[in-house]
C-alpha cells in the first residue's frame, strides 16, 4: 500500500487535536488585561503541547517522505501513535488548570511517554517492512534519541510527585531535543 491515505488521515487527526486544544483555552471572566494571569498556566501548557504536536507532525512528515509503502501492521502502529496524541488536549487542560498538583503533571508525562513509545514502534515497523536500502535503517541510530526521550519521561513521572517543576523541565528538555528533525532524513528527498 502507498502512504498517501495514512499521511492524510494523520494530518487530519493532528489538525483536529490542535483545534480541540485551542478551543479549551477559555478567556478570563474579567476584561482587564491583567486578568490574563488567571489563564497563564493553561496557556503555557497549551504552548508546550502545541510544540509537542508540531514536533510529532514534523517528524511524522519526514518519516513518511522516505517511506515507499506500508502494511496493516504499520497502519495499526500509526493509529497507536495517533491514539496517544489525541489524549494530549485532555492532559493539557488538566495539567494547565492544576499545574501545582502531581497527578495531572504525572498523567501528562505518562501520555508523552506512551506517544514516544508508539512513535518508536512505528519506526521499528517501518524499518522491518523495508529492505536494507531504506534510509531510516541507517539514520535512526537504533532509536538513540527516542530511547533517551523515553528514559527522561520515565523518570519525570515519579518526579512529578517530588517536584512538578523538575518534571515539567524534563518535558521541556525532550521538546528541545526534538525541535529540529534529523537533517540526514531531510536531505534524502
């Protein structure tokens, strides 16, 4: 199977997820500019989540620019990734409204962890399905960046119960790691 429908569906899902997230941003009841401070934590959680979704969309795009074909397992692996990404608006709102509480921050970290695992599963399935000439086989560095991200998420979840700021810093660190996609992958197409 070709990749076109998978890419179009994934783009549509991510567009809807971002739309849901922005619709969750509620303005303050008061009309003075300083009342925006009430929604500032929610806005910051939205911003971080928007960056994460942008990173996933960008890397997904690059991944499928070098992919020639997909099978049923890859379709399911992609759906698995989209499932976890679709939970980001819920976790974003809960964490934004309760940023001082451990449970919402830990759940946010858990969803990011599961999305990272799902992304790695998708990469592995793409590599398995293609021959040795598949560019991702030589570029993915055996998932080093993915495994570092997964490790940071794993430690961030219990850290949320110790100090939310450290856990949130872990999320920001991973986002910074992923902001720029692998240039080797970009140069292929």
